[in-house]
C-alpha cells in the first residue's frame, strides 16, 4: 500500500474513472471522477491528483486527491464513463441516464442532458412505469449504449432527445455490463452466465453470438475486451472467477482462473499494456494479474493515450499469441498481486490509465497509485 494515497470521503464509492488523456499527450492523467451509492444523498464528484501535495525522498507523490466539485445524483451511481474531456455519463438505479458537464473554468458540474426513463419495468395491471436500474453504460462519442435490469439495450446519441435504437427484450434476465467490441458491435453479460455479441448494423433484435459458462448459470457482473486483440474478452462474476474468452471460436471460456472469494465487480485490461489486467471484488481485494514476465516469447504492443474507445479495426500482428489465450495461462506466466491488502469491505470499482490506478470502496475511501507498473 506504500504507493497509494488514500482519501476518506464519507460516502460509499461505487465507481471511479480517470478522465481520458488526449491521444498525443504524454503526461499521466490528472483528474478522475467518482460516483457513490447507498448514501442518503449520492454524488458525482471530480477530483484532482495534479500539482497538490509534495514529493517524498524518493520522488514519490505524497499528496492526497483534492475535491474540485460535486453534484447531486438521483439514485445510486450504477456505472459511469467519461464521454469526452468535459462530459461524464452516469447510469442510475432509478433507470435514468444523465450526462454531466464539468466546467473547468469555474470548477462546477451541471446536468447537460438526461434520459429520464431509459430503463423501466411495465406493470401490466396499471398505467405506471416502475424504474429499473440502469446497470451499465459505455461511450464511443457520439454514441452511448446502456443496459439494465429490465433486459433492454439502448443506443443513445448525445444531443438527441430520444434513443436512436432500443432492443426492448434483448435479454430475459438482468443485463449487468456492456462494452464495445468494435464500432458497431457490443458485448453484454447477464445474470445467467451468458456473454452475447450484438451487431447494431443488423435490424433484427437478436444477438449475433451467444457464449455461456457451462453448468451453474453463475451471474456475470463485468466485461472488458483486450485493447489490441479484440477477440480476447475477460469477464468476472458472482463466484469471483476470472474467465477469458476468444470470441472467434467456441461458445465457452478459453480459461477459467480461480480469483476472488466473493463477487468480482470489475475487470480491466491496462489500455496500453494489456499484458496487465486488474480485478476488484466484494472480498476487499484488488488484484493485478501480470502475464508480461515471459517477455522473451511474447512481444507486446503499446499505444499511448487512455482507455479511449478508439476501436482498432485489426490487430497489429495476428501471429502473436496472447498469453491470455495460452492453454495454461497460470503456468510460468502469471504473477498475481493484491494491491490493497487488509481491506475488509468491498472494492467496488477501479480504473487504470498510464501509470495511474484509482479505486473506490465501501469503506468510504478512494485509493490512488501514480506509479503503477513502474
């Protein structure tokens, strides 16, 4: 924990996200946003890790994150993504989706746009709509895709009042998370252990592919795809296992790796060093999975910038076999480190960008590490 600065924030943190760094920029990210849950009043907050604080004897950063501004959020923040340098999209447990704008000239946040009933349950006996939690959101400017416990998928565009496309009964179970596979394709995970690919170019409201964990229909909570090799996908779920999938082949995971002792809430490949992967869990741990140790056999690809959703149309060198797809990925190839030991309450969210990691917990704390992979 010596590389982390901690900030106690008096609210349970459900989501943490770095503001993307412009593609040409070489400096590390300086701002991140947080969302909260299960508090009397939930908030979206923007924090700086910039020029505050002092350097220690070895040049390490000693300051703590500084709150720049916050704004009330109706309902729990279920998911959150930066849309661009100034706008943040938040998914609410009330079923609404809101774009907040961060005004950097006077450090305030305001509501830029809101889709009030993006997700809802219809009560067949009454004319009322009950809000259904919006569980996941992903952005690829100008598009925003949301999923919810109502099994709906919405495609929004910023500055459009209505959804551009809605797949009403996309899933009969709760959709828990969504990410882009390519510009026109998304991946969703659901509460019965299925990973599905949807192609927005197709008019029919059916997935183009369905993958599933065999056996016990264990809910999947999170999904991320490899930034360079888009056929490689990682998921995590209720049993704490890490699953690696190759969406080009088969319908089952390539590897199942024993991981956390409780639900895995998020999984993220490092956006520019994807031999490194990070997971966090209800069990209070945040794991760094490092497959880069076997460097002699396995070149790696690097690109600058953040987890922007720049979607590569092809892989830089298809002949390189990713360590994530080897038949026995743990053997000789993987180091696993718990970055926040001695935590008892859930680590709900994490984000990695360049040399920086941020995570948020039910212990009402935010942890920042600015020397990741150093």
